[in-house]
């Protein structure tokens, strides 16, 4: 079998099974595990999959740059934002992550909600300028342009001084085995600190992020309370999270007026 044919076989197996186990592929193709691992390394460099111990998982399309991510599933993200905003209660202190889905969350907050939003995202803070009753606390740090958020020691130090009711986390990948992950090491550290500084963590995940993996782990699924997902998400994707006892909040799209 040619290298290109072998790689196509691996990608077909990944789409079919949701994961690649190197030992299984080695036996099926009658080649060494080193050959399979080399193929996986090359496919990972092309952004086609994410290598993990013993094999590979699907790569997340949310690893793209900030501008590109704005164009991925915009209707789903708007629905997720509205559903997440409905979970914010008056008087709460909430962490709000950066990213395109969290931007939809703050846009959906009632204009006269009385609450405190703590964020390391300048764009999230600016989106709340016309909410006079929301206290906005900005966390400092070095600007990580890929996600337009602050990262680094200053951000971690500021997080350590706050205890929030809820953290609304944006991620690039959610996987029932690998947990939550993202594409940058420092950003993963910040998200982990925010999770640990909140009483509960709610993850905002459009369907293309489910059952995928990214290079840097944030936390396991045992450390989150719920996931907000778009309506119509394949039940096969959701079943593993239900079985883990994670609350799934369904984000329904806005119903269009059927009146002529």
C-alpha cells in the first residue's frame, strides 16, 4: 500500500470511529507501529488530526485564527450565547472567557442586569460598555492575539484574588476521554486557573468542537458542571457527556415569525 493510500485509510478510520489506535492500525495494514506513528505525525502537521498517546483524535476547526473563527457556525454561536446569558443571575460575579462564542454571550445579557463580569478579554469588556448596571473588572496581562485575551503571570495573579460564582469557558476542543483542550499552552493555564477560581464552570461548545482534541489540556470533564450545545446536535456526540453526569443546556435558535 502506498503512503498516500495508507494515510487515506487512517483518515477514513478516524472519521468512522472518532479515534485512531496505532496498534490496531498497525495490525490492520500489516505495517510497523513506527510507520503508523510517522504517518500520524505528518497528518498532524497538516492539521488533519491531533496526536494523543497511542494514536490520534480529530483536530478541532476552532484552532483557526480569530477572524476565521468568526465565520464558523455563527448561528449556533449566537444561540449558545443566548442560552448561556440566561444562566447568569442578578448579583452574581462571573468570569467570561474571550473568543467568538463568549462574545455572543455578553451581547445577549439584559441591558439592565445587575452583575459583575470579570474578563481577560478587551473585546468582551468593550461589548459591555452599554450595560450600565454590570460592573466590569478587567484582568491584565500580555495580549495573546490569536484569541484577543490576556495571558501570563499578571493575569494569573489577578485571577488568584477573585472567587466567582460561574466561569463561562470557551474552548477549541471537548472530548469525553481527553477533556477540555486548546491550542496554546499559556491560554490553557489561564483557563485552568479561571476554572479553579469559580464555584462552577459552564463550557460553551458549538458542535464542531465536540469529540475533538487540541494540543494543550485545560481540565478533565470532572471539573465542569455543564456544557451549552446547539439544538440538533447529534445525540451520539452528546451521549458520553450525559453518561458522565454533565448537565447539557440546549441552545435553541430564534424562531422566525411564520406570519406572512
